[in-house]
């Protein structure tokens, strides 16, 4: 992957949104890019593609525009084709964009996302030196080669490569090294860490008794599905995301007695699929119940 360090700006481009100008420069260097909204998340799917109603890209294995030509499907929308991301379908997204992201796997690289000083210290002791990019709280270590993209492989460490995206934060420093076995090994977890709970979920179901806001069973079902999807789509900060989702679900659906153990188990399963432990799920649920006085 070639990182631009001093790309001359075309005077004819100065009227473009800053994020789009950056994206054009990166695409010219072969980096598949996409816009990010405020909060570092990808742009939401268009109406035709909401909840992947369109079927998504075939197998979601390669970067590029989705069939509707809008910046849909997160990392799978990343592209190096400037005619795509300067098209009318993308124009609104770039005007709203708060940052630019790229698809590491599409660029043939892997990003080890070190989220804090402890994680950076661990990497310096255990991983070979490579190109590094400073982040708000830590560093991105970038290696040549691709792999899967598990989150929370150890405290403060995520991997972003295939079927993932990373925020563009600059070219960084240092020489990029080949992807080492030590990084690949991080993706191999103990089975118990990611499979569903082997004991019953013990999240307390609120007693209820309040006014029921649900116009139909489908209303609650849609709310639970959206909550699980939000957890599954979380790019980072999974502990915080899980708690906030639990809090939102309980706030909207927890006072009337409609929530069941089956609903809670669906949310816990989504969280565990992102690497969250059953104990953390139960703690987050209990904390949310207490915060709402249930």
C-alpha cells in the first residue's frame, strides 16, 4: 500500500469538500476509500438496502460499490474509482462526512488497532516493528498481508483487514513489515470466548406494569432486531456499545413487561459474537436495569 506524503493539490479541486479531496488523493494511490459519518461509523444503507433487503454485495468478499451505486454496506462500498465516489449518489455522503476510511484488506494490508497506551506497550514488546500511525488514544500498526478481522483479540487490541475498515489518520512513519505469525495467532481464540453461553442467560426480565407502547408484536421484534444489528455493526468500543444498546432497549421496551428471556438471549448472543463475555453481558444488563430504576 502506498501512502501519499506530499501530494500536490490540483487547484481545480479546491472547491471540493475536504474529506472528498483527501479521498481522491488516496484513491489515486490505490487505496479503496469510503466516507465516515460523525462518530467514525460508516454511512447508513440507502432505503433500498436497509437491513440488507437488497441482498448486499455477492458474498460481501470484495470492496467496491454496491449495486445501488450509493455508499452502502460499510467496508464493501470502499472503492478506488473516483467516478464512483464523486457521483451524485455519493455527493450527499461526502458533504456529511466527518472522516475518510479505507478497506485494509482491499489494499492488501492488516491494521493492528492499539486503543490505549497499555496496548501499545504490549505491541512494542511482542510484535515486530512496522509502519505506525498515531491515533487519538493509541496507534495503528500496519503490516503487509491480509487476514480475518476479529475485534477484542486482547485488551485494547482489534484487527482490521478483510471485511473491515480503518479510519485514515495519515501516512504514518516507519517501514511496513510483512504480516507476522504473531498477529495471525491473535485471531485464534479459545472456543469458550466466542460461542453462545453454555449456561442459561440470567439477565433479569423487568416486571413491567407500565403502559405498553407496542402497536403490534412486530414493533418489539423490529426493535430487538435493530438493537442486535447495532451491536454486530459496532466497529470498536464494544463494552460501551453493548451497555448503551441494553439501556436503549430497556428504556423503549422494558417497562410494559413485553421483554422475554428469548429477547435478552438474542442481544447477549449478538454481544458474544463480537467477543463480549457472558459475565460482561450480564453486568451490562444489570447496570442498565439499575440505571433506569427497574
